């Protein structure tokens, strides 16, 4: 029997409704290699939907996200139709029509008569009951919710909703779909608004109430919201962009489900009737007005977020993920509550609830505030099956980046697996596009701003100790990398006894480009794994290495193919990784790529100093010389002090004792982080190219 992923690629998906949401959903599915039918009630509307997709993809070519060849393939996967008979054999139908239960119910009833019995139906509703729609569809056991966020081809968030009648197999298939189309998925219960809209829509509505009550003007509310929630657009600008009628409709739906507090404000309804956008002009008021706006907006979000957890609608982690991924807030509600302190959050919520007779203070927040402790937020998942412990980094909104909190949880999870006598193999992997995308740069910048180097030293020392324990474990430790493994992530992968990769694996050591050097064992383990010459090249240049090159140079020990990565569920994938690791041979396989052949010459013991000084030896082979020229250009933009220290550390990697080399890595930390270049590189990352002065 074929698994769902195989059926999905073979039979495709149908998206019903070719408007902005439906077209965006179809685009995302096609971008991930799945054939898709885009359907609407007329051929003209269906064709228009595909035209929207084509226009967006042309923009993507201009921005160098895709090349023209890739766009042709994406568009070729999208078939437009008005005839439901065309979609009778698809694996999955996703409905994205107008938010009206009668319309949706008739649509599903019609499709139920046409589609194969095994076809799964999913609704993109944001407010209607998934269970009711499922029962009206004729196949409630093969029905669920997939709530996409605008724009579906760009916004990474997806809410997955299993109703009471949804079968376990259907729910698993929906999660498989989310993984295959590379969404950051969160699980929510079948309640109106699900997780994100449940707190986002009241946040918009409360902003309008603040205006309506004369607490502050639009400009002030916008400014406070941008600063408090660390966002680029405030609530009024967001409504202008996404549609003020959309906000009114969402608030009306929530009001019917939950009561007066959720109902749309009079001013919001008036604005929709006027047909005008919100005017964003005006002066920002300071003092009491600013404080009042901040208190109301935070109180609103904190009350709803904690209620979501009390009601079992969403977890703390998924609620935060919904905010940071779906809404692009700087922090999620629970992170923000920890920031102000749970006692402070309770005070804000109590004051807010006093305004509305249908609101109450969530019991979980009351209980936590009485203990004077913060919300516990977990960023790693662990399961144990048939002797294999799977430890998965589940912080995709931050590319699974390491910081002290994540590292401490990793230590706890690893030690738990170590103590379990049933566990023979421990497999580490990352959820989302990254294995681990390195250390959280914000942590370093905050420590430097606070002039507290001890935090950096402690984090690095504890990280080294943890990685040593992973390397020396009596269990077989395996890193499965099928995404980005940069910096500290690559160092964690190297610390594992075996490294298994998927086709999307990508390794890099970018530290010298941000003013520092690899400090979690990279300068010591990498040369021992692939040779000093190749290690010098990767650490000095920061060059990214894909799956094929990782196998060729001996960085990876084994691999899983694309089909295996897509078809295997979490348990089966962990078992496959364990088996591949046990049968692997730790040696290079295949012909070395050109860059590696050039690196062996440029970064040999005889030539490394002259190469770093910009005086690389001339190479007779034109391909090798071209690679050498590119390498010299890259080195020109690296931090000189970081290169010098990294070079010395790699030279010392030939010492018999790995522990001695790791101690040396630690010994240079204060020197490197005290440089102006380190702060320049770390603080400018993602904003501009750093300018290094060599000090």
C-alpha cells in the first residue's frame, strides 16, 4: 500500500477557489513539486487565478528567487478547470471559497459524489466549525482543517485542525502534507478563530476601540503597537493592507462564537461602511496616552493567549509560533509575558478584564503568577520507539538556533535518552528548513551590549561539554541533517558519532564573516573529519556545502534519498537514520569537487599563509585557478583577527588530544569578542555588509 506522500505526488491536489488565497495555496503546492488543479466556478476565474500566480512568479524571477526554467515547471504543474470531474482522482482537496457555511457545505457535498472514497477533504476556513463542515461533507473521517495565512506562497505558517470525527490516518496525512509543502505547522483545536485569529483579531479590534474611545489617535496607537510587538506595521496599517472588511468579518464571527468582547467595535463597522482606508497621519502622543495603549493591547493579547491554553485550543509554544511566524511579531504572547514577568502580566490582564463582563482572568496565569515563575517553553521534542530516541529541534521560527535556553533543554533531553536503558541510538534532527542554523546572534549582541562576556564564555563552555558528552556517549549518536546546519549546528552534527544527510542538507561555518570563529569544536573536529586543507577552506571562506559535496569530501557518513525523506514519518525516518548510521563507512566517496581540489593546494601548510595574505600560488588548471580567484575575493571580506585565530586553532588540531584543542578554542574567546570587528560583524548581520578594521 502506498503512503500518503507517494499518492500526493502521483495524484496531486485540488484547490477549489481561485481567489487570492486559493491561487496562493496552489502556487505553494506547485512550488514543492506537487501537481495541482486550480478550480473555480468559471473557467475565466480559474484562468485569472493562474495569471495571478504567473505574475507573482515573474516578480520572483526578477528578485532572483527562481529562474525562468523553474517558473515554467511550477506553472506546468498547475492545471486550471471549472469541471469537478477533472479532480476526481486527487489525493487531497483543499477548499478556499467564501467564508459561508452553506456555500462550503454544498461544495463538499458535490465533491463527495465525484471524488474517490480515499480522497481527503480539507477546509481553509478561519472561523467555521471544521467538525460541522466535515459531517456535511459526507466523509467526516476523511475531513480536516488546513488554515493558511496570507500570502500562502510566502507566509510559512499553517494551522492544522483535526475535528472530533477526523481519523488518525487523515490527521497524519494532513501533517505529512504540511511537512512536504514546507510549512511551519501548528496544531489547534476546532474552535472558532483557532489559535492565531483568536488573539490577533481582538488585538485589531481593541486598537479600533482605543481610537473610538479617544484614548489615543491612530498615529500613537500605530507607534506603540510597532514598538511593543516589534512589528513593521501597526494594526491600522495592517487592516489597510489586508482589508478592513476582512477584520470586520472575522470579529463578527468571533463575536457570535464567544460573546461581547470579541464583537466588532462600532468604529470598525463604520469604517467598512465608509469604504475608506484608515488615515495613518498625525502626531505621536507621549506620556499617559502611550502607556494606556500599551497596557490595553498587552492585556488583550495576554488574556486571550492564556485562555487558549486553558481551553486546550493550542499550546504555549504553538501560540507563540503563530505570532512570530504567521504575524511576524518579534515575540509571542508567552515570551512577552515572561519578559514583563507573570505578576506584571496578571496585573495587566486583571485590569483589562475589568472592562468586559464576559471576560475572566485565566486560571493558569493566576496560578503561575502566585509562584513568581515564568511560563515554561519547550523547543525540543523527544520520542522513543524500538530502541531509537528521536530528539527534534522544534523552533523553526528561529531556524532552530541555539541559545542558552535551547542548549539547556538539549542537555536535559540528551541526558534523559542516555539514562533510558531501552535506548540504543539517539537521533538528532531539526523540524522545518533547518537542522540548527547556528547560535542565536541576538544572544551574543545582548551580552556584548551588557559588557557581560561571562555569559558568552559560560554558554560556549557548557556547549562544548555537552557536545563532548554526545561524542563520547555509550549510545550511538546520529545527526540527521536535511536542511541548514550552519555554525553551531554544523558543530553539533560533527560532534555526533555519525552524520546522516538528506538531499536538502547544507553545511557552512560563517563565523569569520561575522567577526568571530567556530567555538563549539569546529576548528578541531572538522580538520579531523575532512583534512586541515578542506577545513581551512570551509572555515576561512564560510562556503556552503550541499549534500553531494558533503558525501564527496567525507563530511557526511551516509544519506537518505529524496523519496525516503518525503515518504517516511518521524518514527520510520529515525529508524532509517539509525540503520544508515550503523552501516555507514566514515570515508570520502566520489570525485572531489573543483573547489576542494583547489583548496588542497591553496590551504596546504606550505601555501596557507600566502593565500591568507592575498598572494595565492598560480594554478595551471583554469578551473582550479578560477576557484582560487573566487576564494581570494571571499577572503578579502572576512574579519582579519578571526582568520588569524582560526588559522592558529586549525594548525593545533593535529594535537593528539581533542580536549586540548577544545580548551584552546575557549582560550581565545575573550580576545575575539573584545574586538571591534566582532561587534561589527554580529550587530550588522542580516542588515548590511560589515566593514572590518582588523581590531
